[in-house]
C-alpha cells in the first residue's frame, strides 16, 4: 500500500497523518492519524495522536538503565514527547522547547549547539536544527514501527512550514528532514494545509460554503506563532480556483505567551498570600498553566483546575504550593490581553523600552494579535491594489475585506477567542460599509495541518482543487553601490530583484544582464532581502538603499568562499544571474560567468561556518 503522508512539525506539538493512495494515484482512500508511541514516564510507553515538540536532555545517572527505552530502540541521551514536556517542567534548564522558532531566528547560528538557551555549562546542548530533526526522526521511527516492512521515505511525504518562513528557514527545515532520514519530500505552508483539510472534510459540499469573489482569511495562532494568510476564490474556464494572495510576517506570539500571562497572574495571587516563587518554581508554574489552560479549552464544563508547584523554601520543606486556575481568569486575561478591541488603524507597538536587551528569541513586543491582524490587512490592502484578481474587491477600501475566516491552531479551541476575532473583524468591515465575514466551520484545530498536508500529497498529483500562489515573497540580492570612499560612511547596499512574488515551484527566472561581479576565492558575505508587499517588482528591478527601505526585510546572509580558478582569487568575476525555485519550495541563485565557464550556486539556507 502506498501512502501520502503529511507531517506537522509544530512549535508545541507535532503530528502525522496519512491517506491511502491507489497505485495509479487516481483515487485517495482512507485517512488516518498516526498514534505516536512515546514515553509518558520512565518505563511507560503510550500512544498519543500528538507528539509534544519538547526534548529533554537527562544527565547520565538521572534514570535507571532501560527506563527510557522505546519500542524501536533506545537513546538515553534524549527524551522526546510527553515525558520530555512534563518532566522538563521540573528541570527547565535541561528542556529544549520552541526549536521551530529558533530555526527561523536569523540572529543566531541555527546549526550551533545553543539549546536549551542559557543552560548551565554542565548541560550538553544541541542545535535548533538537530532538535527539529529529533522530532522528525521520532515520527519516522514510530511510523515504521507501526508499518513493518514499509519504508517511510518511499512514501509521498509533505512537511509543513509557517507561511511566514523565509527561504533560509525553509531550507533549514529541509536540512532537518534530511538529518532525520526523510527523502522524497515537499514543503507546504501551514495555512494552506489547514484549508486543504477543510476542503477534504467538506467534500463537494464546499462549493456551497465559498464562491467566486470570496477572500478567505486564515488566522493561525499556535503555540509559538501567529500566522495570517489571504486566499482568493476565483474562476477560470468555469472552474473554481484558489489563489494565495498574501502571507503575514513571522510573529512570535502564541500560546506560549498566554501561558506566561496566566503564570504571572497566579504568581501575583500567590505573592499576595505571602508565597514567593523562585525562578525554578515559576518555570514549573508556567508549564502547569499550559496544562490547565488546555484542560479548560477541551472541556467547556470545567470551571477550574487545581495547580501544585513543588516547594523549595525552608518553611515549606517537603510540601507544595497550591493554587487554582479558573475559567473566568483564563478567558478574561487571554481575550482582553491578546485579542483586544482595536481600530483597523491601530498598529502593533514596536518601540524599544531600553538600550540593552537580553539575547533570545525575537518575540513580538505587542501581545495584541488583533493589532497584528489590523496591520496585516491594511498593508496588504496597499500591496494588492494592483492585483487584477482582487482590485475590484479593494475598490474604495483602505484594507482587504475578508468574506470568510478559517481558524487554525490550538488557541482557538476557546470559542470565546474565536468570537472576539470575528467581532473585531466585523466591526472593521462595518466601518467601511462592508458585509460581515463568516466563519468556515468544521476546522480541526489540532490536526488540520497534518491532515491537510497528507491530502495535498494526493492533490499535487493532479487531483482535486489546488491552491496556487508560488513564492510568498519577492527575493533580492544585496549589491554594494559603487560610490567614492567617505570616512566613517559605509557604501549603501542596493537590492536587486532575482525572484518575483508568486514565482512557481520548479521554474526559473533570468535576471536581465547588468554590470556587476561576483567575488571568488576568498571568504565573503552575501546579503539577501525579501518583501511580502512589493508585488510588481520583476527580476532586474533595483531598489536603492535596501537596509533602510521599510518594504524590505533582510534575511540570513550566506558566509562562504566560492571556488576560483588558479590566480583569480580575490577578484570580481563578471556574471549573469538566474534564480530557480525548486520543487521543494527553496530558492537557488545560479551565478553564470559572462563569456566564461564559471558556474556557482548559492542557496538561501543558513549562515555557514568556514
């Protein structure tokens, strides 16, 4: 039996879904979720639909021999999944979390052993790349254990990434997959996967829910990120088409932030009772709040959840500090704190509060998801004003008017939070005389991404309805401007467009010839930029002073030394450029020597070491 397998490599949870595919790929059969075997406690393995994306690094004598064994083998150096999460809350300096967020952080070397972040010297750290590979390796091993005789990489594999991941983060995800032994792999944006899952669940009846002219807003708030996408419903040759119009920026704001907010609220309550928590206990409280929040979201009848934190104070030696988290606190704090009532003109706060800041993940400074959504719809309204498919819809409007909303992410298990988003959005629409948007019901908030990815593996063989869109950004290479030297002033860097917005996978684009050269034979840095709003730039368009252009965002540079012919090192070789978006969705830049045999390839992947 052949399978199309969808993998959701999430910030807080990962999942795997599969669909049976006929030998001729003409029909798609039964869909099922992998029940992932994982440690629940030492010596106890259970199967769960979700694999928590947590990795615990035990010391050599922490657990008895064989107590961390898994059905397919043993790795005493690392624990992945439910036990890693629960036990790591008691020893957070050995717990790796948010590896996916670190994987897209351009401010660090993501191949370096930096996690757990700021762990003491006695903890042997691992890289975000290897942590991500560990989750994928666990899923592969669990699948092969359940399917003896089958080879995982022989299946049609689809791995999801946030729509806001840039080319370097996508390439790193592919590297993690290769480290985990995954081949025959393509990438799919998570909001698209969620929509594919909805389409599959609705069958042909989806045509009753959406129609030509609709603009679908996908709001995806997961454990670590908030992601927005716009997908237009159009028509060609009498057939319905779906086109991804825009994606938002990568916003590190999600369920993790909410867990922290709940923990701070309970900490203040405990302090008022004369119970002071140290840093270790507070970390334990955060993990307890996460579990309590999930229980409250899952059970609408649950009014409160007891919480206990192990005591380390001399006056309470051997005891615990007890409190409780109630539904009213969760809903009020999360609704007003993270989904406030705001105007469409309200922008996220970005002002720095001090000149020094701790080096860590680049978290969003403004916790208001609705403010980030307002900014996204307003910016894309300007960016899409020249798009022929959506221009009539935007006529006379200051922002994109979605007609339908699809929710994704575990945060929206709370009906209160979904209602608040719809309420705020419809107030914005009413303010410009627009019709109220409707929710596309029936979304599977935890498992939609994995299910949709598995379904997409069949769709890309030419079946069903496919979402079109190509690259979610325009990409540019940085070129140092030729200007006279001035003391203390660095030459400006211009941005040359090499891959336009919407460039399809498996296609190439030639950059019109211009006079510039490629440094070969010595270490150097290649700078790249991207834009989610410059839709009209074609290959060869030059944007001056890219560093200070608000429409451009610098992505990870490539630090390397390109080979040179003997005697040519340290010189600039005149070249032409050709960009290619691979079938996997990553970007390659080919440098072709003018009137010569030289050929070099740059891949937007990661800051590389010499």
